[in-house]
C-alpha cells in the first residue's frame, strides 16, 4: 500500500506520499530500483500487463518504482490524479503537447515562454505539421480569432519568461474551456508550493524538475500532471475516442476512467519516444523535493530583500520582481501566489547599459555566471550576450532581454553575503 492522504499539506506530501517503509527491509528512504526489467509471475500475467488489462511493472522505459514515488508526490502536490515523469522538462512539454496535437493540428500559446519551449513551438513542431498560433501581447481579448477547427489545446506559463509576468490563469482556463480545449500550464517557476494551476482551471501541468523541485542543480528531469478533469473522449481527439490498434482496440479515453490522458502519455508517448527519467535521477529529485517548501521560503525571502535593496542602489535603473508593489505583475501575484511569496527570479537594469552590465557580471565572486535557474546556489546571467544572443536588438527588447538587463536566480545563501557581493560589483562601475 502506498501512502497518500488527501488532507496533507505540501510539507508532508513532499516527504511521505507514495512510499511506506518497504516491507522486506524496513528501509525508510525510497530505494533506488536500479533495474530495467521485472519478473512476471507467469506467462498469463506477462500477457495481461502488456495488453494493459492489469496494471504493473513491465520495463523501466515505461515505469519504475522509484520514479513512481516521485510521480505520486508531484501529482498530490499539484492536486492532479496522475503524473508521468520524463527525462527533462523539454521532453515533458513535448509529450504533453503531442498527446493532444497530431500532425495537422494546432496549438494556441502565450508568447511569454521559456526559450526551449519557444523554439520547440516556432521551429521543431512546425517540422512535424503542428502549427502554433501565438496570442499577440498575451491579450486574451484577441485570442478567439486564433481558434480554428484544428485547435487542440492552449499553452501558457504560470509565471512567464523572461519578464516574470504572472498569468491570469482563471481567464486563460475560461478562454480554453469556452472553446472546448484543455489548458496546459508550465508551473516550473512558482512550483506547486507557490501556486497550483489545477485549482484555477488548468487541465494539464508540466514541470522542469531540473529547477526548484530538484533544487540542487544536479539532475535533469520533467513531469506532466493530469488533472483528470478534461473530457478527451470526443471526435476532436480520435487518439482517445477511437480504438487504438497498437493496443488491440483499447479506447484510451474511456477504458482508464478519468486518467486517459496520463495513461496514453505513458503507454504511447513515453513507451515509443523513450524519454524516460533514470531511477537515480528520480532519487536525487525526491531528495530535493523533501525540502522544497523550506527552500522556497528562504529563496523567496532572499529575492524580495534583494529586490528592495537593488531598487535603492544608485547604479540600478529599474527592478522587475513580482513582489514589488510597483511591479506590473504585483496585483496578479497577490491573487495567484502563496501569500508573501513571489518566487526567486529577479531582473534588473544597470544605468550604464551593456558595458556596465557586463562589468558588474565580471566583478561577481560569490554569484556564479550560469545558464540555469532554481539552484540552491545564487546565479546571474546577462541574457543579451548569452541566452538571447541570437536575437536582433529589437527582438531582444521585445523578449524583455535588453542590453542593460541582468537576470538573477536567487539561492539559499545568507542575504548579507549575497548583497555584499552584488553591491561590490555594482560599486565597481
Ligand atoms: C528549464 C525550463 C524548462 C526546460 O526544462 P529542462 O529540464 O531544462 O528540459 C521548461 N520550462 C521552464 C519554465 C524552465 O525554466
């Protein structure tokens, strides 16, 4: 029996859901099941597992008990009915979309997106016949005209990249549902501790576990959570509503109750594309997850304090942090994010433009220059010369990555050490 209690708070779920001390040894830490295969009880048992007539372990590309604990914990934290782990956040996003969009289908998306998602949507998906239509300025008032008979889903990030805009998820959910479409939400930046998109109407939640959930910059992983609330058993989604020939005519949208989306994700996309999370990575991410809540509390506190100190610094021209009352994201942040928590990402501009920004970066000693976020270590990057280097000057400005911008992922170090290093670097200008 695996532990699950519907009334547990996030702190308890993160430590207990999905695993009871194992009966043969009493081990209290979830074991790393470093195995590829699983012995079947008989040929009949094996055949029933393969035909999906009985649930159970078949092969680690499709499921693994260590990874399963992580899946149950993230599903419980997000308030979903099931979750499927992938080898990276990008693999999870790709599978979440391909589960509902086939060649010829269309997706509607916000423009404020993680860079990898942006290139997936504007380039790679197009190569496979899936068209992504972007909502101009993310203004939903203009989105209805993008819907066609081929549209199959709506995609958005709960806190957008790189502007740190907080998305009005209730509005996006009602837009999607008014058109009979599921809403897919990337909830990597807030984590389920700060925000649970399903509570606001999201149908599918995706995560890069690589960031705050793993939290220690040591493992890549992704997750897709199924709310179990959207009905895919319609003519729009024949992959769910019609018999699947690769499973002897099973109807994936009805034969597995409300979890058809998650089942298809696992037994079709994970099985056939093979982007499985390694059990050892699942273990490291589980270890990180146990302290998610206290890490987020500390990182959010540090980030708010730094945002306030930066605002007062003479070399700083602007600060973008959803927790500042002056920030455009503040009203939605107070509606959607856990009270007093605004995330650990922060952008600011340096008065001397590109030259000064690079000078500040090169004077940092404690802060690491890294293209990653959500680590226990504090990290800084200059997007215009790195992650957004390939864009034209106008595109950089549009993407919110102008030449004066420095982007911080605030970690767990002591606030005064972080500030000493940052203010020393700023004073070098
Ligand atoms: C990092 C990130 C991803 C991609 O995740 P990987 O694990 O690096 O593949 C997707 N979305 C957001 C918001 C991210 O920060």
